[in-house]
C-alpha cells in the first residue's frame, strides 16, 4: 500500500506547480469578487499567482534543459554506437580474411591436421590429412576417428586419444602400415582443446611424415615384398627431395620387382602376359539437358599374385626408365579397342562416349605409334572418335613441336585430343595455336580451391570463356563435392570428374 502511495505521488508530483497556479488563480478571482476589490487580499493572492507562474516557468525551463541534455547524450551515444558497429564490421571482415589465409596455410603445409571432438568425431581436417588417408572429404568429415582409420590402425592411436580427451598433451612417434600396405613413420602430437570453463571439448591431432627407407625395411622385415609399400613412401620422398630420391625410388622398386632378374624384362613380360587391369573413371556433363554423353578416363593397374591392386605410380617409373611406356600405351589402346569391339557386337557400347587415355612423353615422340593406331583401329573396326589422347600441359610447354606432330597424326585417325593439367603453370592458350585440341582438363589444384578462393574460381571462368570462343570443351579434374559441382555448373564448365562424381571402376566387357 505504501509503495502504491509513493508511486502515485511521483506520478503527480510534476503537475503540482500547474495545479497550484490554477488554484491560486481561482482564489484570486473569488477574492476580488467577494471582497469587492480588497487591496490586501488582492495583493496577497496576486503575489502567490506570480510566484506560481514563475515556479511553473522555471520547471518548464528546467524540463527543456534536461530534454536538450538527454538529446545531446543520446546523439553522442548513437554516434559512438555507429562507430563501434563500423569497427565491429571491419573486424569481422579482417577476421574472415585472416581465417581464409590461415585455412590456405593449413591446406598448403605438409603437416597433417585434424580436429577431433569429445565424441571422437572429426570436425576439421586439412589436405595433407586427407591425402595421407586417400579419402574424399565426405569420408572424413563428422565421422568417427575409429571408422576413418579402421579398427587396426585406430588401435595404435587409442591410448593417446584417451589421454588427449582427459586433457593431456601427447607426443609420440610410431610406424604404421596402412590398409593398402603403405608404411609410414609419423611424429604425432595431440593438443587438447578447452572451452571457456577449461573443460576438454576435443583435441587437435598434428602428424608429420618422417618415413625413410630404413623404416620401410624394418616394418616389412628386411627386403620388402612386391606389395607396393616402398613405392608409395619413396614417391613421396622423391617429390620432396628431388631427382636423387627419384633415382633411389626407382632403384628400390627395381630390387622389389626383380631382385637379380632384369627389371625391364619383368615389366615387358607383364605387358606381354596382360598382367594389368583397366579401370575407368566417369566424366559427366554438367549442363542439364545438354545431350552430351558420359565419357570415361582410363586408368591402369598392375595385378599382384593375390589379385590385389598395386598403385600405378609404383611401376610407371620403371617403365619410363627402361623405355617401355610406348609398349604399355599400345597395350592399353589395344585392350580398349578389343573390348569396345565386343561391346559393339553385342550392342552394349554407349554411343558417342569417349575414352580418355594419358599418353607418356616417350609415346608422343614415338614415330611408330600413329601407324600402330591406324592399324589397330582398322583391325577391330572401331571408329577413332571413341579415343581421346591426353597430353599434359607440362609436356606441351617443354616439347611443343613434338606434341603438335603427335596431335596431327592422331587426328588423322579421327581421334580426339585433350590437354590435361591445364592452368597449373599459367594459361597456355598461345601454345596451342597451330593444332586443334578438343578438351581442356582444368588442373585439379585449381578446382580444389574454387569454393574458398575467388582467384581460383575466376581462373576457371576465364579458361572456360576462352575455351568456348575457340570451340574447346572444358573438364574439371578432382571434383570432390556437390558444392564444387554446383559452382562449376554456374561457371559454365562442360564436364567434371573426381571422387565427388565417381570412384574408378573396373573396365569390363
């Protein structure tokens, strides 16, 4: 009750001067009327009226002054808020730019990085981590670390994972044998991630590849069997350490494949005895309703005794070293045409589909290859238009005259030509003048960045725009997600291939 009285008093207090003025004015009128202009009462009441009017004027003036003061304060606060808002927006832009630069650094550094949450799921990973596991992003993101690594490999990490989720920083080195037989020696560090309450929400896993040839021998018990373990490790070292390590890789593979036997004879025997398998990866059109058929890139694998597949990089260096790549390329062409001929007889071949074949630089320089190509096409009765030979951007830059002659020869057989790795070392439109190319295969290193790097996307758009002006179709390599497919479709790219489209499948009749 008391509180209500206080609130009521506060609400009517500001009206007191006005009420007093009105009451005094009424009393003055009555005094004048009933006292017949009694000077004493009139003077008294007039004085009160004047005092009331002055009090009301003072109150009004003070109210106006307070209003002006509050208005000035509000305007100052408004200006300050606007400045703070602008600074905050600028900070957000700077943060986004900094995060983009940090992400680019994450993707470029060789250290494998993954963020594992308290539930054991991977919330972030970089390119090195993905390449180490040879998995597409959708096979890693938001998946349990146990499922990503596999139960056997995860068992070696399990203790360190539990310690990290308990808040401990962990460092260790260990040698691992991957499911495909590749051997790695890794230096691994786990850094716990804490929230504002210092509670563990997960940990960062950082791994560096320390693999050396001795690690591989120790893991395989001495001289490694022909299982593709050393080639993967040595190939990685070759990319980092240059030609000396590349020679070491070839020599090591030579020892694995043949021991005392001549390695060139072993590879040649594998070609003659058809100890290879052909795989194909789908190349799909991106434009809805374009009427374009699906195409395929041909891949080759070497069979092992247990019918497991050996990575292609393991035998290519030896074949190149001993000049056997033209023989291998001939084997690929012959077996594709043989199977297409059978498919044509059974009516199962998809019309207008093109099969893309990577040709080695030795094949490009082989003057007998075009003769072989014309003969084999006639032998199997298959049109040359089903084949498209891929020439690398680097090969075009280093030997443009040899490439130009090769292109002229294969086009006489009505075969197509594609320039692969296009844009990797700068746009090469000037180099293709003088001979016709049917496809530009935009390098995967560019395609991989189009979702986060406007420069990469602009490069794709520019390549596609010029390609269309000269009548060349574009194919995006290493497409790994639906988001990338949508972005390439917006950019006008004609075709796409990669794990986001299809993984390689056996090329069968």
